[in-house]
C-alpha cells in the first residue's frame, strides 16, 4: 500500500457518438467497464501517460485534446485507510491510427453510446461522469 494517493490517467476516446470502454482484467474494478487508463509513471507527462495507456490497452494512437475531469477514488469505500486511493485525470482524446482491439489489462473492448451505459456493469459513477464531460452527443 502506498503512503499517498496515486495519480492515474484515463483516455475518453470518442468516435461517431460513441466512447471506447474496456472491461477491466485486474483490480481495482476487475470485470467492470471503464475508460482505458492507468497509473502515471515517474517523470512522465500527463499527455504521454494518456497516449501510452491508450495504446497499451486499445491498440489506438490518440491525440490528447483536453482535460475532461478529475475524480478521487478510495476503495473500499468507508475503509480508512483505503486499500486503493487514486486521483484520476480523464482526458478527451481522438484516435488517429490503429484498430481498436483488446490489449493489456482488458478482458473486452467496445464502443458504446452514452445511453447504452446503463446496460453495463461500470466503475462507480462512470455513466454520470461521461454524460457531464462529453455532453449529450459524444461525437
């Protein structure tokens, strides 16, 4: 367990009104759908981390456009100290090369409209955050 929160990044990759999600293969959140992402490495810029994680998890090369939002995750909820404590920075991205395919840390990958998220088992609050950050049309 770290003695301070870890910084993580996420790639909100959008195309034709859909957002790319991965089903997590590892804890925390194994089996849940989420945006591709992971931990910021020492000395790495946020944009470089987003590009690296997107490529590692989806096979896509992305352009990082802007910060969408920041989330704090403490799991399990109510446990002090928590087992997992992350500060996550999610960025809106556009893919410009590669084919979306399941890669490291993911069991499955898919493109979803925001109105389809209620049918998925997602990480806590994902649908609400994506609606707020991407707006009514994730195009």
